[in-house]
DNA sequence: CACTAAACGAGACGGTACGTCTCGTCTTGTG
DNA sequence: CACAAGACGAGACGTACCGTCTCGTTTAGTG
């Protein structure tokens, strides 16, 4: 038999750590998220944290995996493609106001400061999310222009769609001006229809 | 008499600190930029640093003031408005590869993690830069559409222009795909011409 | 029925633990004797050690029981009482050079630092050894002075005999200067003969 | 000029550390003397301790230097040499009941367990104390036998004098049986007079 | 040309968090 | 049910920086 003897990883400790990290980030900010504080709040030994995670970035990445995937999912049931796009942008903008969205924002910040954190974050989350954005926007555009777009063209359209929103959030820290959303949505559909992006 | 006696602030110490901070950021990353490291590298006492700056963010902000303002200036001498926009986007994209651009990127990162740093950064740099972007893009658009755009409309167009570029740099850490630049430039001019943004 | 079912205590595990403890003490010193190190070296689970011993002091006490009792036994076959005493002192001095003697020395050290260890050590080893010293020296003195000494008088003579040797070993860490042994032996016999110790 | 600039070592921090170490040793035993506990009790940063001492053994050695030297000094004013010896043995026996004596006992214990501690302890304290014992006993014997003893002979007599006392304290943990003291004192004078030790 | 007085280098100080180590207990299969 | 394996809560280890605080030394005016 391959399965080894002895105790297994404690699921309750794992959840306590993820919740503690999340709570501390919201309450005291990223600088307050120390391993000591997480351990104390979670009622867990530091060694238990170091056994399963290499850094606080890894812990926060794990909280994203639990929380963010569904919150950033594409939902395409609206009457028109334009409405679908507007809905998705609103959904993303609102996500950044929630605790899980603050985790995402903090990780985006840390990724600018620490190359290793950036690599993990991109490989462990952003890449996957980008693929889901490609698929989600691709399906909407197929409905709009009547045929499949090229992958590279869709990628540019994702940048045009998401870029202004992230720019406002990351650079100006604003909760996103609502009027920007219909402009961006309209524009992406126009560009797709005119075939400029290919 | 108002002028007091004794030595004045040492300009050589000031420059040594700014250079040391810059060098350490490039060599060892933001986490390596500690006051102790700056003091050691600059051959300066920690107290001298604390006398003139409140934090390492303030130091890095000072280095930006020296380096970034001209690098992010709008130059409008090209043959067409479209070329002007493309040139500016290339200039910004290239700036992020330089040491001073890495300082900007690090401060953008830190701004996601620390509200006080964010406030200082926005009040001390980003706001001013945004005004220059409004003015720069505004002038180009006036040449393109033949009349003055509204301030809010111009602001949206700045978001549409800069957003995709920042999105690629901050979210994906890419050196910016060059094809995105002409697409973005073209699109902003079209939107301006169609008056969608107002 | 008194005899219970299931496996009994593993004798091989017991011996592996005692040998491992002994080896580690000699190789890495008392501080290196950790339960983890013993378990690893003995190929035994920590729980197995804690099941049968309360502390590393108890383990070392067990190794003494196997090794030290015969090494500190009194042998009285020499030509004269004086020679018997000299032989015994040499035997004790040499014992402290051997692995088992290092265990004894370590436990004597630990007894100065930890009252509980001291209690166990004295009740579990030193008391018994002292009784054997009383008996051993008592018999030699009976041969020397021609009659039985009082118990208290013999006890003082044990102190006079062993004290200087232990003083050199424990206080100065010396391998005992050989000339001290005949002096001490001679002196104890003289004191006994003069009846000073009573 | 040789004297350097900047702040000097804080004497109050030094004393707080030594007192804290002493107090904790008495209250909680040697195992309770951790750097963390000393720092907490002394109201001092751990780094301050590590800056000036390499280990808790070094700290305890420093407390001895302040406390033990005078307590183990030879005082020779009594009516007879025998009384001088008895007084000194009583003084030493009582010293081991005091806090500083417990420090000495703990260091003697640690010296059995840790060769580096033993080396420091012997070079930093025991050697010096032994020289003072040689001088102190030497002077008394000169008065007793009427001429100077050889150094080696005096050394053996120190072993004979102090050995039984240390044997009782270190091996049996007893507060020393008082009757042993006059016996030992008498015996050393006799041996010296008979010239056995040479 | 002393005499202030502030800025400087050096670095000790009380703290906090780091990541590692070992403790003694508890949990999980295996023989 | 004893055993090997090893995860767990606990807490000390020694290190790195934090921001504050003395120290002399140096440097610019002022009287």
C-alpha cells in the first residue's frame, strides 16, 4: 500500500488559517497580516502554518481559490451582449469592494514588489482567470459578430474591456466611476464589429 | 534677523540617500529597501534620514519627482494625432523598464497595501500626473476633433487610453505587447470623434 | 486471569533507545540528547519513548543501571587496606573517562539544575551507590582498625575519601591528578585509626 | 582620540539583566532562565542582551563576578588556624544557600553538560577562585606549620579541604552536615604538619 | 575669532516579527 | 494494543529592522 500511516492534515487548522488571514487583511491591512498574527488569531502554531504554506502570499492565494473564482465568473444570460458586458464589469467592480476583492487587490500590489510573489500569483490565479475571461468574452462576441474571433484579437479586447476598470482601481483607488462601464462595453463591441482588433 | 545659525541641510546627504534608495530598489527589490540598508549604502546616519523623510515611501516619492516628471511628459510634435498617441504610449511603456519606472511600479504596488502610502502617492504624484495627462490628451483631441472636449469626457478617454497599458503591466507584468498600442490609440480617436464619451 | 492480550513491551525498542541515548551523549553532549534525536537514531517513534520513560533523565538513569553498578563496585582483594582504597579510587577515576562515566557526570550536572531530576537521580542511583560505598569502605576499615566503625563515622570517611576526587572532576574537570589518590587513601586510614571521625 | 562617538553602553540595562537573571534562577530554576524571560523581566530588548552576552551562561558568570568574589574571600582573623579553616568552610557552605551560591551551583552543573560553558566558567571564575584558595589556605598553613608550603602541596590540601564539602553539596544536595567541617579542618592541619602532602 | 546651535556619523536602546527548532501530546493506520 | 510515522499547539531560539534616543564632531552663521 502507498498510503502512509499517521495523522492527516487538519482541515480545521487549514480553514482557521485562511479565515484569520482574510479577517486580518480586512481589519488591519496587508502589513498587519503577519504569520504571528494569523497563528494567534487562528489558534494555531506558527509551525503548522510554515508546514503547509511558504509565505503569507501563499496563504492569501489559497483564500482566493476558495472565494474569487465564482465571484469573477462570467454570466451570460442577459438580453443583449452589451448588457452582458456591463453586468460583468459591474460584477468585477463590486467584487473589489468585498473582502475577497481586497485580497485580490493586495496580491496585485504585492506582485509589483516581489517577483516571486508575482510569479506564484500569475501562475496560480491570474493566468487561469485570464483564460476564463477569454472564454467568457469570446462567447459574448460570437453572439454579437456572428462568428468566432481569433484568440489574439479576443485577448486585445479583454485588455480594452478590463484595462480602464483596473486602471481606475489600481492607480486612483477609486470605486470605479459607473459611467465608464457603459462606454467601455459599447466600445469593445464596436471594435469587435469593425474588426479593428485583428 | 530670521536666518538662523549653524549648518544647513546637507545636499550631498540628500542625494546619497535618493541614489541609494533607487539603487537598492533595482538591485534587491522593494523589500530590500530598508532604512538601515539605505543609510549603510549612502554612508549616512539613520537619524539623518528620519530627520528629512517619514518613511521609505517618501524617499521613493522624492526620487520620482526628480526622474519621472519629464519621462511622462506629453510630446505632441508628430505628423498626426494618432502618431502622437502611439508615441506617448510607447514612451510610457518604455519608462516602466527603466529604474525610475520601477520606482513608479513599486509605489503603485505599495499603494495597494498601505492606505497612507496611497494617499501620499496620489496627492504627491498621481494627481499631478493625471492633470498633465488630461492636458496632453486634451490638446491632441482638440487638434483631432476640431473643438475642445469636456473635462469629464477627456477623463474617460484617458482611462481608455492608459487603462489597457497599465492593465498589462500591473496585472500580467508583461513589457506590453506592441500591437496593443496602435489599437488603443486608434480606438480613442474614434470614440472621441463619435462623441460616445460625452 | 492476569496476563493480558496483545503485544508486550518491545525489548528491542528498549535497548535501541538506551544505546541511542548513550551514543548521542558521548558524540554530541547532553544538550544533543533530545527525545527526537534518540527516536530518530533508535528507529523508534517518540510516543514509544514517552510511553515508557518520563524524560531523558529517566532514560539515562536506565543506562546507568545497566552499566555503572558493576563499574563502581568495591573489590577488596588487595594485599593491604591502603592498596584497596587506592585501587577503588583509581577505578572510580577511570570510570569517569568511560561512556557510562560521562552519563554519570551528566546526571550529576543535571541534578544541579533540575530538582526533580536530582530527586530521581538520588533516589534511583546515588543513594544505593552511597550504601555500597559505606559497606565497601566499612569492610576495609574493619580490617584496618580491627573493629566495626559506627555508621556516621564511616559516612564522614566516605566523604573524606571520595570528596577530593569528585571535587577535581566536577569543579576543575580534570582527569584527576594521580598523586592525590595515595594521599587521600593514606589520610582516611590515619583518621580512622586515630578515631577522629567519631 | 580613541574614544568613539555615539551612545555608551547602558549601565541600567546591564544591571537590570543581571538582576533579572539572578531572580529567575532562584524563582524558577536554571531551565527557567531563558533569554526571553530575562528580557521580559528586565524590561530590555533581546537584542540588547545578545549585543553584550553570548549566552545565559555568560550572564550568570557576570552575576558571579559581582556577588561571589567577596563571599568566597578568605578571612583570617580568628584565634587559631583551625578556627580560621572552620570559619571559611562555614562561610562557603552558607554561601551555597544564598542566591549567588545557587548561581555558582547552577554553573557547576552546566559545566558538566556543556564543554564551552565549562571552559568559560573555569577560565572566568574557578581558576581565579582557586588561586585565592591557594593563597588563603597557604597563609593559614604558614602560620600553622611555621614555614611556606610548596604550591603543589598546598593545592592537594585545598582539594582535601574543599572536596568533602563540595561532594556533599553537589552529589547529595545536602546543606552540608556541620560535623564534617571540624573533622575536615583538623585533618588538613594534621596532614600539613606531618608533611604527608609533600 | 571665539561662541553658539543645528546637522551630521555612529550606534545603543525597547520593540516586533521573522523562520527554525524541540517539546510533549494526539491521531492514524499497520502488524 | 504496541508500534512507526508524523501533525499538532506551544514557546524559545537568534536575527533583522523598526523608529527613538544619546553621543561627540563638524560646520556655518553671529557678536
